[in-house]
């Protein structure tokens, strides 16, 4: 697609990373009249990208950090069960230990959890509305739907075991409707009857094809003036407190500002900008059953007993979840994807019958959620220069939080000081 960047004047911004956050940031920078180069070594929205394989939730209520009070008691189980919902590979433990200790401390008390939730709510509250607008601008309005998300439980006791999380959500303004067993069966006729309680969050939304959506955002950015350069960023040239260029495998790009939004691979660039951060990959898996299947969820849902999200998307039925702490380089453990498949079939028993059961596992996927130990992303100026803005570390809410993050990034690019509302996300909190 032909870029019109040549007709633009003003600051030249290089956005490093064309995932959901990078594309949203590029679009917002273009709206302010700046010249934009979008730097991405792969195809935007391609299978190599975290944005491609996520669960597709625009969950305005996903404000709970990964660790909650008492999580430290579960560490032995995480180490001993390599196939549990959250697992640590022993080989990676020495490197991950400082991150893990901060992770546990961040959720040590309900007060700390509430502070995190209040901050995340600022980023996520209007996520479905913002993405509806973005999708319309990008020419793919049908990829965003705004009709709620569902949590399903086997019993009232199982729901009550998550009381702290829902109590915290309520204090941020999240509202929900309870579906009893009869209504749940009526709304979700294919769901196994062991689930007797549904919690429907009407304000939330979902994306019907995350990979195609991010690809469309990248195309929209190019159509409105961005240049897409397919090369990895290798460093930054900073002199006298000002950014002079972004270094890439294809040569230096002279620029006035840069946004680091390279997901789980952002740490080295942030360090080059004077802002070392404890970034870790929370490796996630999905199983995709491609094609139009005869059964499945009417509303995207999370099952409390399996800690997975099941979502009927444009390409097929996706089950996504799992957290594995093993770093960027370790190979996949496809047994984790098999766990998702088995739980998916147990949720929708008809999937194991007849023609639908003959080719259940069509695709397996592994991606890297960029996660910081306190459950909050880094959104703010780099220590070495205000010309560099950090925008990464969104963990489980990268897609949902990307639209508001893009707006905040554009605001940061236009000023040297940090807006007060962004204090909880300041990269300087890590020293």
C-alpha cells in the first residue's frame, strides 16, 4: 500500500513493533500530524505475533493482577506440576526468581490489588467503544462486537472462591448480571450442565479475529501516511539527552521520537534508553478448531475450573489460556495445548461426537505475553530522554488496552512531562 508520509511535516516518530499497541500508537501519532515509520520484522498480525493468538477479549473488567494474597502458597505446586494453569520450568527459575518475588509482592494485600485494579480500569473501561471506532476507521467494523463476556462456574462455592477479585472489580465500577442454571442452559445450550452459574459482564466486548484486526490496523496506518519497514530494531542513538536515530538491521532511521512497543522483546531497547525493567514472558497457548463447528459458545466465556477462555472466532473455535514461565528461547510444550483441547471437549461434549470429533486439534499455537511483575504495563518516557516513550508489558490485556494506550502514547510524544493519570504506569517505578 502506498504511503503518503512524504506529504507530512513535523516530528518523525518511529514506532517499534506493529502489534496492537504499536499500531494504535502509530494511528494516534498520525492523527496529530506527525510522520510515522512503523518498524516490524514480521507481518503485522501474523502467527509470530502475540496479537495473533490471544483470546480476543476486550474485557473492560480484566483489572485483577495475576498474583493475589496468598499466591506464595501455590509456588511449590507451580514448580512440581509442569502442566498446571501456571507453571515454572526449573531451568528458567534462577533467571525468573527476582521477577517472581516482585510478582508475589504486588498482590500481597487486597489494598495493593485494589490500587492495581484502579489503574487498569483507567486503561480498560471504555475499551470496547474505542476498538469499535478503530475497527470502523480501519474498514473492519465486523471484527469488533460489544455484547458482553461470560464467566462460568460449576457452583456458587466456586464463584465465592473468587470473591476478592469480584469485590475489587465492583469497587472500580464493574457491574454484572448473574445467570442461574436455567438461564445459563438457555443462553448456552451446548455447554456442559456441570456449569450452574454464569456471570455476564455486559459492558465488555470481543474481537472476532485478532490477527486480521491487527493486520487491518497496520494497513490503515499505512493508508493514512505511515511507512512500514520490515526490519528489527537493534538499538537507539541518543546524544545529549536527545534521540537521533533508531538503529535497525537495515540501517539507522533518523527520527525525532520513538515508541518502544515490541512486546516481550522490549527489554533490551528499554535498557538502551536508560530504563531497565523486569520484563518476563508469560507464555500462553491456544488450540484452534478451524471452520464452522456445529456447537460452541454463543458468548465468549471463561471457565473457572480450567482457567481458559473459549471463543468462537471467524477462523473457528479457539481455547486459550495457560501461563508458563520459561523465557523466550525455550521450546513449546505442546502437552499444554492438549490440556486446553481436553477441557474444551469436556465443556462442549458434542465436540467429541461424530464428524466434529474427528479433527479436533487443527492448530496449536504458543505466544509470549509481555508481563511485568506488578500487573501494570510500562507507559511513559524513558529515563535517558523524553523523546523515547515506552509502551509495553500489558500482559493479559494487550489487545484490550491498546486503544487507550495509543492515545496516551501520542499525548506523551507531544510533551516532556508525564500526565498525572499515568503515574501508576511510569517505567521509573522499577528504578
